[in-house]
């Protein structure tokens, strides 16, 4: 069944591939990004031309996840065009890493404004429509780093841990309403996110870290080597995982889907153990019904 789908951060990487994958699958896709007539005009036009060439139902919409006004205006425009939204893919994000003290509080706020508060803004813009129709799906693009801690990555990791908590809380709160919330956890993928790394404010502090600096350098070198050459992770794998979740019936979708062929045994064992603990906790609290998504008359 054709669905109306919103994807944030659709200019490049996972977002663009997901737009193309879902459009080719017959869905009406709203590819959102900031700077449609500015910094991302080339990317926006590329998607528009691709959709025209293949005669697919794709609409490029201006949406800056860091702006309440931009998100609300985009949602109003999209809902006027589509009537209702069946799926929201929260993909927009920014990466950064380094010694934590080099990041000011404002740096944290800037990164959280995209990775966390951006998710909240988009969710709140489309939730009323989903609740009205008792149907919908939120797909949150998190990271394996939303499950365990990697040194020199506190700011990014903490933002993804926050997103995991938000998405899982929504899972339980929206279950009685027939709305699904799921999480996709990509590993290390060669996408444009690493060419747009957020640089911290206080980098001069690095020189004062002495014995820790070689470990930072070793980590950065190991990561660079890991991402060079042929690697088994291809960004299309993430788009395919999102498609599979959308194709899965309401209530049958797993809460977390780890996507990583380089280190497949990292997040999945944690996910499985945590799920058992969560199920036991909710059962003891008399909330086990929240583990089941209510089936609605309209497929999500």
C-alpha cells in the first residue's frame, strides 16, 4: 500500500538513499532538508531531477530541524499536500568527536539541537495527525554508539543515547494508539556525515591532555583505517533496513534494528539483554500491555 513518508536530512547519505529506495517502492516521499534554495540547492535539484527522470512521487521541502518555525511550516505544507503522514524517518544528524573538555556547553547545545531537539520538533509536528488517524510509524536513525561508549565521542554518543531513550519511551506511550516507534542503529558507514564534522570550540585544551593525546590520535587513526578501502558496510543497507521496517505490519516491527556487517556482534547482544530486562520491568509494574502495539484498521 502506498504510504506518505517524510524523511529529514535527505540531501545526502542515508537520507537520499532512503528517499530513492522508498520512492522506487511506490511511496509518496517528502524529502526534507535545510537550504533548499541555498547551501543544499544542488542536492535538492539532484533529487528533483532524479524523481522527474524516473517519474516518481518525490517532493523536496525546506525543513531545518533546528527551527521551530521551519519545522512547523514544513509540516503544514506537507499535511496540506498529503492529508496525513504514515511514516516519519528522523535521519538528520551531525557528528563530532574529540576530547570532551574541548566542547563548550554551547557546543553541546548546538549538537543536541540537531540530533535530539530536532527529533522532538519533527515528532511534535506530525504526532497530532498520526494520533487523529490512530496510525503511523516513527523511524529514528540512531547509531551503534547509542548503545555503548566509544572514547573521545562523548558529545555524539550522549546525543544518540538521548535519542534512544526518547524513541523507546514513545514506543510504549504510543503503543495503545496504534502508532509504532522504532530505532535503526547503523555502524560505521562511509557517508558525507564525516565530511561535515562539527569542530569544538576549545581545541587548544588538547595540548594539556598529555598522556591521553596519543590515545586520541590512535583512535582517529584506527577509525580512518577502518573506513578506508573496501568495507562491508554500504549506506544502502540502512535504506534497505528502513524499507523492511516500513513493509513490516504494525506491532510486528522490532524496537531496535542494528545495521553493521563490520562488527555485527556489538549492539545486538546488548539490545537482546536490554529487551528482556525492559519486558520484566514493565511486567512487574503492571505495564506489560505497552509492549504490544495496538493493531489499527489502517496499516501503518
